[in-house]
C-alpha cells in the first residue's frame, strides 16, 4: 500500500496555519471529485482508461474518504460506482476499526447491486465480507465469496451459504477455498455441522473439498468421536452418517498424501492394517492412474530393511494397486516381488500366491 505523506502535519504546524491547510485540502478534494467526474463522462475508451489509471494513483486523505462515502450514499449510478471503486483500491480506512465498520455499514445500506459489489470488493481478505455470501444478487454474492478468507470467524457463514443452496459458481469458489483450509480448523468446522440440516449432496460436496488427512483422522482413525455426537440418539445417527460419507468420499478419490499415509501405517502397524484393511484395499484400487509409479516407489522405500511381515502386508497393497498401473509399473512390481522372494522360503510362498492375482 502506498502512503501519501504530502499532507501530514504535526499538531503545532496545523494550529499555526489552519486556514492554509483547509484551503489546500479543499482544493485537493475538489480535484478528486473532478477526476471522478472526468472518468464518468469520458466517452473515448483510451481516454477513460488513462483517467482511471491516474485516479488509481490518488491516495485519499481522511477528508477524501468522507467525500467518497458521501458520493456512494447520495450520487447514485456511475459516480457512486466509481467512488466505491476508489474506496476499495488503496483502502487507507482499513487501519482503523471505525473505518472498517463505516465501510461495512455503507455496503449494507446501499441498494445498487453493482455499487454494493464494489464495496464488498473493498472488504477483500476481511472476515466481514462473509456477511454477503448469501446475498440475493449474484454479483454481490460472488464478490463476497472471492473476498472472504477462510478463518475461524468465517467458517460458520460459509457453511450457512453452502447449506442454503447458493448459486453454483459461488459454491464452487467457496469449496475451492475450503480445499486450502488449515487442518487445525477442520475439527472446528465439523463441530459446526450439527447446527443445521444438511442434504446428502451438499455434505458430499463439502467433504470432497476438505483435506483428506484431517477427515480420515477425525472420522475413521479415532475411537473417540466428537463430544456432540454423544449428546443424544439423533446426534449419534448424524455422526454415523458423517463417518459413512467420509469413507465413501475418500475411497472415491484418494489423494497421494492419504494413500502414502495408509501404506506407511499399514506397514508399520499390524493393528492399523487389520482395522483399515478393507478401506485401504478399496482406496488403492481407485487410486489415480498417475499416482501408480509414485506409490510403487513409496512401497519400495518402506520395505528397505523391513521385516518379512511388513513386506508381506505391503505386497498385498501392490497387488491391489496393480489394476491401476501401466505395463512398466507392473514390471516394476514383479521385479520387487522377485527381490523379496529371495529373503526366505516362507515369504517366497506368500508372494507367489499374491502374484497369481496380477495379470
């Protein structure tokens, strides 16, 4: 952000020459109005673009901000829109709580969708923008979705919008943002799910956008469900519904991080392997074909110097993965099997039987 310091005065100087400062400020703000008027009235596209570029270089003083707010409230039409855009460009009012509060009030009170969308744009990366996610005007709601950061404060209005059935493009933007949510916020998000009624498709879309590792740890790899799930029978049923949905969503499109985690834990922990064996098999069989070579290499590294029990468990996963591999990767699996067979007769027999499942 550029800070305009040309008109800063210390208190002593300002008290010595108040009339001079007022005159300078009046002239300066009159110039700001003139720039806006010129931009609005310009008919030549090139000239209009030049004027807008010059206008963007202006950093309004506090008096200029008040003037712009007045134009937004009273001017209407193109002048109000231009004033709203200038307010949202440098945003010097962000430095104070009252400035943010006044801008928010201005956006809430405005009745022109285009002007309101410009004011919401001025709230970008501010939690306050989430208030407009469910706005009935598409442009305002879309701008709010783009402007809203994912934070502890905005998760609730984001979920309310998704639950209410917002427009597809606005939903897509919000789900894309939730894909980047910090894993530490996922449990808080889960706690908020109980606050409203969710349709199956809305929940499925939400879970498909959340970090897979966080979902797996919260719903599938825990023996301690969240506290609200124990409140009553209805809450318990909803929790089981979420567990089932999580399993379906993760198995349908497992990511590389989740698959690596499952393979690593299954190799190291026999109890984990037994508990999640069916889930691991289903997930591996639906892995993205482009992940095949990476996962084979991951298994190879996991089995370096490993016990025969660990090798046998991971060999089973390679058999399940083989359906998702190209010929070169399948050859790599067979090479690994030949290498492991040489370790002992017992392991050789186990792998021999496993190999019968590979075409």
